[in-house]
C-alpha cells in the first residue's frame, strides 16, 4: 500500500514538473 501511494505521488510530481517545463518553454518561444 505504501509503495503504491509513493508511486502515485511520484507520478503526480512528474506530471506537475512536465506542466511547468512546458509552460516555460511556451514563454520562451
């Protein structure tokens, strides 16, 4: 259960980072 929770958290963090990177990329282009 704990592993599943951490995996879910990691996926959420990855999605947020990807979103931020895309936003920054859009600003510079």
